[in-house]
């Protein structure tokens, strides 16, 4: 049975960030009518699900979406399945199987073969399909070897004997939380062709707009002169009635619009809309006419016309009219007034053109970020990461400077050869630049320092002495309404107090720490550097809740709960305690080995004093996700190496706080 499911895009970080980033651009609405692929990319995503039966249980939804939710689905006819390549939306294909047999003797069920035959009928290539082995009373005990055996059986059923097993890294057990990550990345890859087409169209548009803007600037005197002549000779207002006067001006605005957008050989059509030209004409002509009428300037001619007897009944009289005469008015603009109006119209149009040029450039830069220009797309990195962690000797994984980095437990070259041989079973290692190294303790330069200008002081100081400071991360609130904030454990240690830098005022005290040297029984402790500070009651009202956006305002934020492979290639930003407080950049490398290591293409993205700062994914108020807590910088002996920052996930820190202390929730909404 083939089902199509339309999940909420917010279930998948890759799609969520892409769609919100594009929709937030000012030119999104105006350009989507001209470039169809924009609509394709921002449509609701689809999952094509092959499974036995047509029931979609809550546990299956949780597996596919990463959340428990009720969501509608529809059956697909054979015709729709065949036309899936024409789907104008992000999509992924998932095959749900239900193996039988115990650990060590597992096999596909007879229903699974029917499902795979259906897949075989509809696909020639299976590399983009995600296979999921649903739970049975046996499968919950399956390990990576069982998964390998089942993937080989899937490969054999679909492709026959003369093919290597290239579905292993796309096959997951049902309870694996990486299933929804892979689906989201597959969706993002499915729209790459559309994104590149949009980027190409916008690059052409950017070039066109830039050239038109240059032409419009060069034609300043010519256009202003022509506008002046049109206003001087063509504008006449024949009524003192505000409503009629408004209509006269609006009609004249249409003439100006035709002149600007059509009379110049249609060359400026792309710079302005008809509405903008008419609005600006109305704005400036109206202001001059109103001032003229108000102050009784020259150019207002009145005339009294004797009415015939039959028209006297319908005459509207004013204070200046008589029973047998009608007063008419004619407003002409002087040479100076016409010249002034022409200059103001041109100036505003020029500003509009410059603004549009900037907006198109912003959209183009957003597209550049969304297009996978790297050798590997996020889904390829995720495949290699999943494969790496399925070997028992692998302790870390990364993709830095175009190299696939594998960190292993062990001490001999045979250990490296063993892991490399494992990779060769499933991928062509010649396609990648592999680096297999022994896992080792890395040197970290912590971003807390001793000097003036701190945001959060480690200890109370007097006079002009040194002050150790870091950065306040985010606020939390418990069930009693007590506020807490986070920073790094090396900034505020266990049982230590936190002070304001300027006046040594105590603002809180530590109630919980988690770092590699303590709390080793806690999950994620080896990759944490967390300190939780209880805010002194006197300062509760001073807490500015919410997540700080890239624009500096406080917004309703959300927590990034995905995989680091979804951050690769994304825009990140950070507010720290050290100037410049705001820094933005693009993630160009990722690693996991105890802590998470990210590489960002901005020099001095973070500096000493920024420890504890929240690093967010996204470029605007609609896409901000609290992703990482900044710890420090990885020390490197090579000066030519790019800076790599040591971080840990906000979601992991919140999970620890939730389990080890009283229930607390992040305050990512501003105070009402």
C-alpha cells in the first residue's frame, strides 16, 4: 500500500529554515508569480510511504515526524505514484517494513516482500529511499549487525546479487530518532534543483536591476525635464471639490505611470510597480495643490457662468455663488512648482529603485545559502555519520574543510584499517577525502577572561582589579515562578555567585553544574559545560525574557532539536558580552567528538568573554532557533587553520536541567 502524508514543515528543521527564510524576504510575494519554482519550494512537504496495510498509527507518526501528532493522510492511486517526479513540493520516500525473527536470526516477513515488490515497480533507483524496520517483540533487541543483515536482504530483493549493499546507511530501526532527521534532509535535497533554478533566475534579475538602476541614474536630468514638461502642460484641476480634485490627480498619475514605465521603452518596468508610481505622483502633486489652495497662490483661476433656467434646480450653491451663476475653478501649476514636483517624484522613484535593488540582492544571498554548493549535501554527511557510529570503535565524526573526519577508540594502525574496511563495504571511499584519527583530549581556549567590561562576573571585585566574565545565555522559569539563567560552568563554578560588572551587585548564585569532570552518570555530561544560576528575587523584574534576534529585538524563539548535519551550510548568529556583540556567519564545518565543534566563515565570530552565549540558527525573526551554547575555541598548532568553536546543544542542556532539577522551562517568549 502506498500512502501520501503531508506533515507540518515545522517537524523538519531543514525544510522549516528554508521555507521561512525565503518567505520572510520582501520580494517573495512579488516574484513567486514570475518564478514557479519558488512556489514549489515553499509548498507543504510530502512523504510517500510504502507499507503493509493502510493504517497510520500514532507510533508511526512519531517515527516519521519526530513528534506525536494527529495528521491526515490520503491513499495514492497507482497513477499518482507514477507521477511523483512531477510533485511540485519537497518530498521524501519511506519504506516501512516489519522484520521477524530474533536477534541473530532476523529476516524480512512475507508482507515485507510484497511491499518491496511495490517499490520495485515504481522506482529504478533506490538510493534516495529511507527504509525503516518497525518494532516487533524481537526487533527492539536488534543491533547494527542485524540491521546489516536486513539491509542486505532488502538490497538483494530490489537489485539482485551483483550489487554492493548501498542501503545500509539508509536503513533504520523504528525507534531511531535519526529517522525524522533523514526524512527532512531528503526533502531538502529534493528541492535542490528548484533552488538552483531560482538562484539562476535571481542572478539574472540582480544583473538586470543593477543595469536598469545605472540607466535610471544616468537619465536623471532627461526624466526630470520630461516630468516637468508633463506637469506644466498636462496637469489641470477644474474643481475645488476635494473628491473631484482627487480624481483629477489620480488620472494624471496614470499618465505619469505610463510615461515612466512605458514611455521610456518599457526599460524601467522591473524597477517600479504601477501602484508605486501612481502613489508617489499623487503624494507630491496633492501636496503642492493643497498648499496652493490653502495659501491662495497664483495659478488659481475662477470663472462664473450664467445658468440656464432648467439647470438652476440642480445647482449646488456656495458662499460665493448667486442664484443664477455657477463658479468654476482651474488650478495650474507654475514652472517652479512643476519643477519641484518632478524632482520629488524622481527622487522618491530613485529611492524605491535602490530599495528594490537591495531587496533582490538579499533574496539572492539567501538563495545562495540554501543551495548546496559544498561537495556534500547535508543528507550525504548524515549518511556518513550514521554509518560511522554503527561501528563500535568510532567515537566521533565530522566534516571540516571538505574532509570526512572519523575519530576512533584504539591505539594501533590496525584499528584504523578496520574502520576503513568497514566503510569500504558500503561506500566508495575514493569519492571522499577521509581522515581517520585516534580520539584524543582536545585543548580548548575557554571564552571567559579577566578584564573590565564583563556581562557576568565570576566573583566580586573591588576598585579597578580584574574581573572574570562570561555571557548570560537564556532564562528559565520553574513551577514556582523563580527565574534562572544559564552560562558556562567555567564562567560560574559550582556554588559560586554571579555579579553585575559595573557595580558588583550580586544577581544570582549557582544551583547546578554539569561538565566532564563531574556528574559523569548524567547523559551528555561528557560534552557539557553548563552552569545554572538562580536569579536573586530582587532582579526578577529586570529579566528581559525572550530570544534576541539578529536585529537586536526580543522575539518568541524555539529550540533546535535536530541533528548537527542539519546545521551544516546554515546561517548562524550570536550575541555575546564582547564587542562586537552581534556576529553572524555561515557554518562551513561540523564535528562531534565529546563536545560539538563548528567552523564558521566569519573571522572573530566569538571572542574571550562570550562563553555561555547562545548561538542561533536562522537569519531573521521568523527563523531563529536556539541551537548551541558557546564554550570556547579549539586550540590549533597550525596558524593557517580556520577557527573552530566548541559548543554543546541547547536541547541537551535543557534535557539535563529538566531531569536533574525541579521542572523548568525555557523563557523564549517576551514578557507581556
